[in-house]
């Protein structure tokens, strides 16, 4: 473990509208108070296959 105080969150959304609605609300005041930094990226994935 490189940084025990770090949390990485990965999300998968069904539609652009769903993520836009969610992102529009932003973090709560409690969440913002403890967040040191945030980075949001969007990736276009052409295909996926299960590895299990």
C-alpha cells in the first residue's frame, strides 16, 4: 500500500445523462471538508470482455 489515507473510486455509469445529473449535485459540505484533492476523467471504451 503506497498511501493508507488515499481512496480511489472507480464508477461505471449506464448513460451520460446519469453521470451528468450525479456530477451536477457535487460533493456535500462534509465530503468537501475532508477531500484534499479530486480528479475526474472520462474514458471512451470500445469493448470489454470478462476475465473471469
